[in-house]
């Protein structure tokens, strides 16, 4: 039946990394047709001039206009730009919107914009699946935010956390986008490691908002050390917290919580990052040492941490199978 | 119509890299069902104990027996082992066979085995598509062999090569398999480069066999310098040869030759390896400097250079769309 | 004066990574001559057959005997082997000994061996410099242990720590030695990250022993998450602890503590790992967020974390300048 | 005797990669004192603000003036800038000059500048050692040029080459300097490979000039395929040519030619790049297949290919031991 009415998809800010990933996924999505890909600076060029691995995509060029018709529009511009687009009413009002920036992730943020586009739902399917299904606009979560929340949601849904949570995580270089900076220079980054935004990473706000949604009484702290890694794709995070729960019980909670979520897998043995690279999966390992519960959480920052999750949200918003178009072959090596 | 009768696929030698890649592809193939995965040393274990990124595959375990029924059997054991299996008649005789080893790639090799399984066709679709479609057994080409042939076939089909061809190529570590060796040790290989098998790489034999198939008069030499690269996936090869053909003409030959081959793309601007990593594509760049014609050829060694091409052959052998199951999202980064 | 009497140095277990690093350093040390390099499995071979970058070292071969004369002997065999050598009295008794294994790092360990070789001092110069100068035997610290202790010693010397310390750290592959294992395979480790020995890493024992030496009242916990990194050399660790000390004060303590220690540098801006790779330096960054004090500590695991520190200890034990032979050019990139 | 009169060294263009390497080497050079380090854009900043691994260098700041006194001045600015500096007479005229740019490498180039600074000698010690010793100005060779010439000089000195030479080489990212470009972005370059400037690399001119210096009758071609590698340091090149010389004979020529050159090592077994990384060595492997002679040549592009060779030239120009300050510990891993 879908054959007659594929979704018309628009992408705004089409030259960046997340837009490239969206294209890589949507081009093979059985229920979506790409209606337009907008990029002001690349208008008129073929897609493959920017996303060079899409050499097999013929006859698609970047357009300049943002205000084009589509069933769903993905906003892939930098932080702050989505807000401006909606504030300026530069987007087709009938379209559903999936925003990959951080502009509408916090409740305080979406309430400030009172216009024809309506409000946003925080688009973490493992937290808000039901409301996503009926929402017009979705704020797609941040990459670290996705990785960390998936490592904690089951515990908070059971109100099990009465202590500080200690987190370290390492992210691939694509998390920082395609801008040329001193920390994205190959000669600097290759074989290097460094810490940035210790304790203050902006994603902590959306994480905390979700945890309080599940457990309003939570008033402990999240201590978060993010590292820049010398690889391109993926995030691995380790979280630990004092807890009286036995490890078997904790694993049960995790397994039960994610039972009907197709993209989260709970492992009972140690995991490594590449098991999920180039897929929409989050894999979790739950373990315990004395009275400390530890969770290792891994995702591909560009897929489950961005564009894959955005497609997952699109599927939910349009009543499609949640995993449609997301059966991606892992890179594995 | 296929819904009623998916292909039953068997994999023998299921624990190695090429078997893992086959599984990653076939699990999402719309017209194939995995009937059995054999591994003597892992019999009884779940697939995911070996191919750990397949954690989402439940209830499939390695079996021990080789002689099981299937419509098509992929042989993924080490070189020499396929020959032994057929010699010992240890494989179901009715199945079509796709052999990923080098045992049956040379005409001299398959002629030595005279038994119930029948003869083999060299499975490079861009050379032998028609005969592959009707063949019972296919010898899947080597990774370097695929990369080099695709860079030369159009020229030889036109009998344009009257000079030596000079080739350098760099291969990823997965080309050497999962065996632990001094040159596969991370501490050695990271940031390192080295030459191996200069001028004598075994794949030159199958390359030469194919070139002579197209141009029996060819009696020049192929000079080949293979390098071990410090990356996991992919081969980039540069070939050059003296030629009077103008570059525009050469590009025309390449474009025409590959016009109806879905997995070879001829570029008119420079290319890089990652454009094809994690895909079944070969991308070629054809250029000329003075009277020297140069072709750069890139593939993913495990996909177009092994398991992806094997599935492409399966599709051809069973009358399926050649690209079925092979719309793979590139890693890109 | 040293010209007349260079130290005669012996190395036992000469084929491993730490022995290789010792050779790379000692070959250019102005006051040391290599008397012998022992390796049972390589006896008779030239050094450069194993340490191939030492191709310029002519006429030195591995010997088989352990019981040869020298002024100082470095023990570079695996853990447990040093103990056996001394227990079996297989080493020249007059030599000073620097043991790079973990066999004699804990006080309980060296007390169990009561024979002619005498006792061991824990060889962290920034903790025990004075006693190292007059000691006959030194137990060279572990790589993680060095990195973590240097990030904490000043705080413990001032009795400032009354809370748990939270630590994450990432180590290069050479930390795991030259053994071929699944986690040292390039195809697995490249672009990968994983956690191992969470909370239970064996180096925590020697770290705790040193902290208690400085502050016997310490009875909080060290929570330690070690990661395997996809690079060859170096450790970066981040430690944090609740503390009322202002950051300026904390930096003062660090600077004062390391004032006359030539190989520890306290930075007041963020640091990255490659600043110390291929050197004997430890670089520290001290910072504070709200009431949490954070220290980032970086070393080269094979140099300050092993063989460089061993040479530093040798210099101290023989009254040489502490930094002699250790003015190493960093790799930087 | 040198204690009383260390060389006063000036560096102009002090913020780039080659200047950083010079500093790393000269800081530990026993006969050199750094008199000044000039950088227009960094004037007033400490050296360690740019070369962050030099954190241990206190009290040295970049100056703005180029016209300061020194015994020897290294020019480390971009190509074209050295010429301008001399044309504008902006450098102290009494100083000896070592130019790391390509501005004075070709005889035609230095002849165009007729002023008080005098002429330049091509500073490849293994070709021009005697004349370097008495020259006032040296043009330091390019990195590829060094690697390729060292792989051919012995053959050309014997007039053995009557055929085309075929060359492929792979270079580390530092060869492209610190400029931020799309091909220096970590997300692009990591795990990637690409060809650039095939057949036309600018270093071929200086290579050819040297070959003709040794064998004026040479009129064959050099076919050169340079690859961008996904590592930071080093060049590996493979050269081959038809030759009637037996391999033993060829090795003899190489060994004899380099017998009294301390930084070139001829191996009779296969080599790999990391054996020379972070050293001033060039290592060569000479082999033969049928009638094709092959040479593999490896250097560190920033050391023997730039700053190390510049110091080697300084040593020669001032009558110091050729290897002084260049006993560098290899990174090895």
C-alpha cells in the first residue's frame, strides 16, 4: 500500500555530517522519497559533490529554498539555526519536523517559541515512544545524551538511584562535525586523547530532564568526563553508581525495560564499541562490583546518536515499522 | 512470489571474516534464509559468540556437519580446504556452490577435480555475468584480483594494452584474516606500512587468466607492489600503462563497459578509499598524464572483494536482481 | 670521570617491549654500557632480529645465561618470573637490581623472599627519591600506577583527601605487551574502545600502598575504570574528588611538590596525551568545577610508565644526574 | 672546547611543523644554543603556546624581527617566503643559512637571486657532503626527494640505470603541514587512502637534478605515484627498474656507497616504516625479482626528510660530528 504514497522527505542543512548520514539511510528506505535537500552554500551542486560516497546518486542537486513542501522535514543545521528558521517561519507549516539540533530539546526551549509550528517532543523512542507517535514535531536527542540515557532509564524508571552517578565516555571525531579545527586536524588527533567540557557538557541538561521525567525525586549529581577519541564513529560510556540492587535484578530491569525496543540490546558479557558502529543499535553491559553497579553503553554517534534515531522517530511519527530502513550492516572491523 | 520459497543458504567455515561478512549481508537479504552455519571448532556455540556484532541474532548456533541440505552453499574455509571438502564429497551434491577460497579460480585447478560436483566458473560478474547465471558452481575472485581486474577489463576488452602494466595497491588488515600474526598485532601495524609479496602476489594468476580471456594476444607483464595498510577495510590500487588512447576515449570505454553493471562507478575526478568502504561498489578514476594512462581502483576487500561479490553471484545464479540485499550504507567516515 | 668507568648494564628478558625500550634509551646513555642482554628464546640472535628498529646496533647478540656480572641488572620478564629468578638465585648477587615486573612492588611481596639479594624499594622517584638513592634493589612501578599516583601524591602529602577518588583512564596497546591476543589484533582494536578490569585493576594495590605511606589515615576508595585505547603509546587518566581546596591552592601544592622533580610538569591549561608520548615526562592539569577537584595525568606507558622510569631509578641509585640519558625527543604527532 | 662557543641558532617561521621539529632536536643539541625563534603571528607568545609538547621550555618567546644575529639561521616558512626574505635582505647577512623551503633547491632557482647572501648548495649529505662542509647556504631537500634519492643514488653513481624507474610512495599527514584542509581533517583521513599529484609531484625536479649530477647521460623517466597515508609520520617508497645487475652486486653497491654515511642503513631483509619513525635514519631494502631490481626506502618525513637533515647539514657546515644531536630514540610502536 505504501507504494502509492511514499513519504516526501525534505532535508534542510544538507551538507553536514548528520544530513549525509540521513541521506545514506533514506536513499534505501522503502517508504521514503527524498523531495529536496537544501544547502545554501552548495545550492546547485549535486549531492555527491559534498557527500562523495553518494556517487551513485544521480540527478539530485542541493536547492536553496527552505520553504518547500514535504511530509516531513529534517533540520540539520547548526545549533541556534533551527530556532531562527521557525521563528522566521521559513519552513512549510504542514510538514512534521524532526530537528537534529539542540534547539528544542529542553522544555524551557520549546515553550519560548509560540507560533504556528506547535510544540516539540523529546525524541528518544525508548523514553517517549507513545507520544512521539502522535507528535507533529520531534527534537532529536544529542549523541552523548542518547548513550547516557539508555544506560540509565531502567534504573530511574524503578526509582533505584539515590546516589551520584559517575560517567566517563569517549567519542569519535564525527561528533564534532566537519568544521576544520585544531582538534580535528589528523596530525593532532591521530593517536591522541584529551578531555573536554569536563562536568559541564551541554548534553547533561537533556539527560537530567529525562531522568527527572522518570523519577521526579532525583536530586543527585551526574559527574561526566567526556574524552575526544582517535576514531571517527561511536561513543562508549561507562556509568556507575552505588546501589543495593543485585546484578541479576539490575539486568532483569534492563532487559524488561528494553524488551520491546528493537534497537537496545542488553549483554551479560563485556562489550566493545565496534559491535554497534554503523548501526542504529545501542548495546549495554550491566555488571556489579561490590556495591557499585556499572553500565557500559555504546552507540554509533551519527546513527543511534543522530540520523538513525531521527529516521526511527520518522517511522514512529508516520505509523511505519519502527526499524524500517534501519537494518544496517555493521562495519564490524 | 519469493515469499513462498526463500533460498536456503548454508555456510561452511562460518567463523572466519568472510563468513561473518556473509552473515551480516544475508541476515537482511530479502530472498535468503540461513539454513546452517558450520564451524568445526565452534560447533554448539551461538553465532554471536564469534561474530559479536551479531548480538541481535538469537537462536542460531554453529553446527558441525558439512553435509547438510541447502540451495546454495558458501565455502569460507582457508585455501586448500574447499578442494578437500569436494574431493572427500563432504558437501550436499544438489546445492549450488560459491567458493570463497582460491581453490577453483584457475582453469587448471578445477579441471583436476573430476567428480559429481561439476566444474567452476570464475565469478567476476563484470567479466562472466552470463555464464555465472547458468552455472552450478562459482569460484569467487580474490580481493586484489577483483580490484585490479575491474581497473583493466575495459582496456583489455578493446585490445588496447600493448605494454607492461605497473600497479601499486594498499590493503586493509582484514585481507589477512583473523589469524594472530606479528603483522596483525596492533602495536606493530598501527601507523605502519610495509610491502609484501612484491611482484609475486598469488592473485596475479587469476588476473592474468581473465585478461587473456579478453585479449588472448596479451603477453606483457603486470608489475605489482602490494602494501599492508594501517586500516581494516579496503583496497586502493593505482594502475598505469603507456597508451595512445586519449583520456576522454578511455573514460568512454570504461563508462560503456560498466554501463549496466550496478556496482562499478567510473569517476571523472579523483577518488578516495572510504567512498566505497562497507559497500559492494568498485569506484574507478581514469586519468592520463602525457602518454601514460592511469586508473585508480577502490573496493572494500571484504565486500566487493569477497562476501558481497559472493552474494552478487548468488543473486545471478538464482535469477534474483543482481543488487538484491547489497544496498549497503557506506561507513563514509 | 665517568669516562673511565661506565656502568655495566645487564638486561634479563630482553625480547619484550620494556626491554626494547630500555635498549633504545640505554644505547645513547652517556654513562652506561650494555654488558649483556639475555633472552632464552632468542639466544644467539642479534638484538635487531627482535627489536628491528635497532638495525644500527651491530655485533650485539642475545645471550642465554642469566647469571652474568654487571653493575645493574634490569629484570624485564613477565610477572612471577622475577620472583623465580631470585628465589632460584640465578642472578649475580653483587648487582643492583631494577625489577620491571610487579613481583616486588608490594611490601608484603618482598618480605616473603628472604635471601641474599636483600629487600626492594618501590621505585617511584617522586615518592621515594631519597631511599632509592641508597637502595640496592628497586621495584619499578606499574604504568597505570605511575600515572595515577603522580596525579594524587601532592594531595595525599597534605592529607587533603577525605572522599572517594573517581578515576577513568585509557591506555595504549603496548601496555598489554607483545603477546598475540584477540584484543591485540589490529582488525579488532583499530577504531575500537573497550573497558577491562573495571574497579579491580591490579595496579590499585601499589597505588593504595603509596597513598597510605603519605597519609596513613586514608580509608576511602579508588574507583577506577581502565579503557583499552586504539593507539600504541601512552596513558591519559582523569581523577576527581570532592575537595574544599580552591583550585589555585591545589595548583600551588602540585607545583611545590614537583618543584625539584625534573619529569613532572603541572599545567594550568588543558593538556593532551601526545605532549608526552616518547618522553619520560608526566604532565598534569589541575582544575576545579564547583566543589570537585579534577586532575588529568598523562605519561608514555613504556617510558615514564616503565623503562624510562627504570633508567631514572638507575641514575638515582648510582649518583648520576636524575635525567641523564632521558632528554628524549617527543614524537609530538 | 665547544663549551665556550656554542653555535647561536636562529629560526625564522618558528610556528610550523618543521620549526617545531628543529626545536625538539636543537634543545638537546650539545653544541647549539637557540638565539631566537621568529614567528610574526605568534610574536610575544611562549614557544610552548604553539609547540605544546615543549612545556618544559621556560622563558623562550617568539620574536617578530627576522634580522637578528646568529651563526646559522634556519628558514622554515612556506615555499616562496624564503626567496622574499632574501630578496628583501631581511636576514642577517653574516649567518649561514639552511633553507627548508623548496625555493633554492634547483640550480635555476638559486641563480636568479644575485645578492649579498651568495649561492646555495643542495643539502643532501649523502650526495654533496664535501661541498656542504664549506658552503655558506644550504637548500635542504624535500621529504619525498630525500626518500627517493637515497633509494637511487648508488645505482646512478655507477651509471647502472638505462630504463624508466617506477615509484610508489605513501606519506604521513605531517608532510602536508599544519594547515587545516579537507584532506587533513581527521574524520576524512582516518582509515582513508588517496593518490595525489600522480606523475607530477614537484619533488621530482630536485630528484632528477641530483640523478643527472651523478649520471649526466640519464634520460629515462621517473613514474611516481604518491599516496596520502592515514598516519602522521614517515614515508615508505618502493622503486623498481629493469636491471641486469645481480641482487648481491646491487646490495654491494648500496652498502659501499653508504658505508661512511651514518644515517643510511641497507637491509638484506624486508623492512617496515616504523623502524625509522622519529629518527634521522633512512633504511633501504634491496631485492630483485627476475630482471627487476626493487628498492624500498623509508624515512621520517619530518626528520631525515626535513629538520633532522637540516641539523645534519648544520653539523657538517660547522665542522661538528655529522650525527651530533641526532641520536634519537625511535618511537618503534
